[in-house]
């Protein structure tokens, strides 16, 4: 008899929860198809389709090897520079901070994504209470006990309008943007190490030239001091030689100070103790063999190759998703709360027949008056999207300028190096001839001094320009997103509610505003 009375109750509970589960599943599947976010379209790139003629000596084509597919180990040939870059990528503190921020963004995405799923929790409780006689139906005090064990469903919002899903997509885009920023920082670090190493090589070469001048002028000072003592030259000539010697010594000390600052900078960039003394640096490598040559390709490739542009686009996508969440807030919110378990007044009766207990509480919250909160929240999201569009376009313009600057510097500095080397040869010959004329009494010593000053100045300028040309080649590699496609990028976390990457056709040559490949920029579906 007891069995026949209890079974229908349990059957009814099971059926109720089965219906509720099916309804929740259907609701979730339907809600995944609805989004209030505006359709995302990549803004047209505010730059030209080709590089300006004055920055490149060769026409840009899509057939050249992309800099983004050229690993830095292949581009930088010098083994010492490779070692420094490898050490910096392992030990640099700024890069470690960027990696930590990527992990923070990934965790924040996981937290936001968890709102799509119901939160289930098990619990057990015991309640004992004494009811006084004046509150008892019998008029006598009594002590009651209640034991309960169950599984509870906390407040779960059914995402009919895509609010939670859009917030999840925004968090995902922020995560991908942080990883793209990390890759941009890694590329910048490679460039900074290379530039600082080139600066050290330049300063060492300039110090060596200046020190040779100091030694040469010290010998001239010794000779002129002796001549002045025996009366074969004037005090004025001796003073001019002394001045020239002191100027060379002052230049050496200035260059030594600059070198020390560059060495300290390299130590911080590398993040580990290294030997930065002049003897430790390799000065034997020819400039032409320090790194490979590059062709710029088409401007449209910057949109897929520059990590900072990718980061800006991900942030723009996040702004679109936040608009969808702000729009969805205007619609009713439907939430479910429930529990199932057993309850009894005695501990040994928890799992006996008839002790089943359950509760199911759906609720709907309809916004009627919020004091302008929802409207202003939507206006805020819209304004942030406008800001994101401007930042995205500004990033493209700055990237275009970086490449154009590097191309023009590479072209014109190469011409300057050729001119300066020819000028240096002519100036060295002038100094030699002026010295011969003075030794034979055909010229005043002032002519010799002028020739030597000009020779030292042109030697220093030639070294500086050669380094600037190498720096322009490093800057071009960085501006073109060198090796960015070979850097490990963060994968979108998977799961049944993960965003599906979009599939796009390859962009035609010259299409600056074309869409990026599927493995670069996932899109909101």
C-alpha cells in the first residue's frame, strides 16, 4: 500500500524536472541564435593601396616573401645578436608582465563564460527550533527538527536576448586583444635589443676613431711643445694644437658616457647579466651581412601582419559585443531557481519513502523605470565603439607611417652613406696634403687644423649614418610585423558555447580593407 502511494509522487517530481530541463535546454539553444549586437564590418583602411613612390626604389608586389613569415632568427644573421634576443625573450620583465596580463584576460573570459551555464550545488542542513506555547497550535511548547539534503540550482538567467553571450564575446575579444598586444610587445622587444646592440657597435667604432685622433694629436702636441721650446714655432701654433687635442679628449669622454647608458639599457632589455664591454662585442661583421634585405609587399598585408592592428580590431569587436549586451538589457530577464532533494524531521528518515522535496521558481524581471540608466549605458557603449573605430584607424595610419618612414630612411640613408664615404676619402686626402704643405712651409698651420677637424667630424658622421641605415632596416622589419605569423598566438578557449571563427576568402591584391584570414580574426556569429 505504501509503495503504491509513494511512486506516483516520485514519478511526478521526475516528470516535472524532466520537463523543466527540456525547456531550459530548448531555451538555451534558441537564445544562442539571437544577438542584439550590430553586425560587425571591418572599417575601410584610411590609407592608400600602394606605397608612395618616394619611399621605395622597387614596386610593391604580393609575390615577395612576407616579413611576417620571416622569423627573426632568419632575418638577423649575426650569432651574437641572436643570442641577446633569445635571452631577452626569456628574461625580459615587461614581456613577463604582458604574459601575465594575457592569463588574466583568459581567466576573466572564463568567469564571464560561466554565466551561460547553470550553477548547481549540493548541500545538507539541520534545523532545530523551540516554539513557545503561545505560538503553538496545541498551546504547549515543543522542539522541532528538520534535516534536508538536496541539489540546488542557483539563479540562472535564460539568455533569450544574447546579453550574457555578448558579454562573453566581449571578454573573448579582450583576451585575444591582450594576446595580440603581447605579440606586439615581443616584436618591439626584438627591435629594441637589435637597435641598442647597433648603437653600442656605433659608439665603439666612434670611440676608437676618436681615440686614434687623441693619440695622433698627443704626438703632435709633443712635437710642437719641443718646437716651441727651441723657438722653431710660435706659441699660437702650440696653443692651437693643445686646443685640438683637448677637443678630441672631450669627445671621447662624451662618447664613453653615451656608451655606458646604452649598455645599461641593453642590460635591462635582456633581463640577465651580460658582458657589454667593447671586447665582448663582435665588430668584425660587415654591415651587409648583419641582416637580410626586405621588400615591403602591399600595404593591405599590414592588416593581417601587425599585431597592434589585430589588437585594435579585437577591441573594436569587443565594443560591438558590448553594444549588444547594452541593448539586451532593455528586454525582460527570465531566471530560474530550483532545488531537489529529501527532507525529514528525523535524520534516519531522509532517504525513506515519501521524503522527496523539490522547488522550482521561474521569475521574470521587466525593466520599467531605471532613471535613464539603460539609455545612458547604451549611449556609453555606442560612444566607446566610435572611440574604438578611431583607435583602429589611427593604428593603421601609424603603421602605414612606420613602414613609409623606414622605407624612405633605408633609401636615402643608403645614398648618404655612399656620399659620406666618398667625402671622407676626399677629406683624408685633404688632411694629408695640408700636412705636407705645412711641413714644406707652403701653408699655415691653421689649414692643417681645419682639415683635421673636418676629417674627425666626417668620420663620426659616416659611422652614425651607417648605423642609422642598419636601424632603418630593423625598423622596417618591425613595421612590417616581422615574424608575427610565426609567433605562437593564443587559441580561443573551446567549449559548446565558444565562438566559431569566421571563414573568409583570401583578400585580393591591393584590397586594403579586405577581411583577415580565419586564423587571425575570429568574428562574432
